[in-house]
C-alpha cells in the first residue's frame, strides 16, 4: 500500500514540477469539479425518497488548499469533509436521525484544459466511519429498529479517477482500494465509471439541464453492481457554484456503512447547493 501511494506521489510531483506559473493559496473554486453522480462527493442538500418516508441530508465540502500551474495545466492539493445522514419523516415535522456516515481526507488533482476539451486525474486518501444514531432505536419496543444493532464499520482507502472532457461531456473511470476495512471480510477493490453532461444552450441563461450516471462494481462478499442516475436542472454555473434540482434513481448496496450489506432500489427528488 505504501508503495502505491509513494509511486503516485512521485508521479504527481514529477508532473507538477514541470508546471511553472501562478501559485495560489485557498483558491475560490475547485481544480476538478465533483463527479455529479458519484455518491462520495461533497454535497449540501436533501434527497427525498418517493417510495418511503426516508430522506437524506448531505453536509459536506471540498476545498483546494493550494494550486499551481500556468496556462492550461494546473495542479492542486485539497481536503474533504462530508457527512451523509439518513433521516425518517414523521408527524409534527419530526425527522429522527437513523444513521450517519463521516468522511474526511486529502485529495490531489491534475487538470489539463484545451479549449472546450480536457483531461486529468483526481486522487483521494480518505477515511469513512458509520454509526447508528438515537433515531434508529425504537423506544416502544426497547430494541433497535428491524433488529439491526450497531456494528463497527470503517474504511480507509485510496481512490484514483482519471477523466476526459469533450465539450460539456465528462467521462471518467475509477479504482478504489481499501487498505483497511472493518468488517475485515469486505473486499478491498471497487471499480467505477460514469459521465456527467451539462447542456449549455438552454435559453442562453444560467439554467443548465444535466444528466449524470455512475456505475460502481463493489466487492463485498461477492462483486455486485450499484447504479446511480441523475437528471435535473442547475441554476448558476455548470462547472461551479449554483443550485440543482433533480430526479435521482438509485439501485444497489446501501452506501450508509451500517447498511452496507442491504440492497435498495428507489427514486428520490433532490435539492443541492453546489458550493
């Protein structure tokens, strides 16, 4: 594992040394924008399930701490801090918290732009831990809901996602390696690919229809597929800050760690502030 990280850092340093030019601390935008349909991305918003009384609250952000480069080529190092929270909707405007996942880590990115096209790669070193909260406890039966008791779930991983831009279409493929995971029988390798597309000609305004899809092949007891499809409208900047309203379809293993071996299939309505 140390050899993999060291090799990547040596390549990244070698590439970055070739870039001469501006050096920025805490730039206002991201060198590589989040991959829209990828689950593990910074979000600030809600997802309302259409088939049950559950909803998801995401509070997270990624920032570039430092960026350097010149012309069309740039390098960056940043930090990630997310929470993904599962809530239930009950009467009297109550939303008990069932489960919460925490992610924090570092990232590094290389981005090359050529007109409307471009390519690059993003690397992340992250930790995730998952927990049940008091809303998962049924006080009427004095037991945990559905018989699911809290269990230890955590993982530390590296993620490597190269991408290619063709006008407003971005294609990507990724590999994730879990160098530590609990429970230990979970597989250590995951694979994914996907795309996002923002149409930039809608009434010549700051309103961008978009569609995005992410396919993930996860290794738990065996390999299983997870699909996440999004379609909606974004007001603001297609590759930056704005507000998104969208329809989301998810099918696959629940991404909340306490439910990692549970399969789900649902539609939801989403609202997100893209910071």
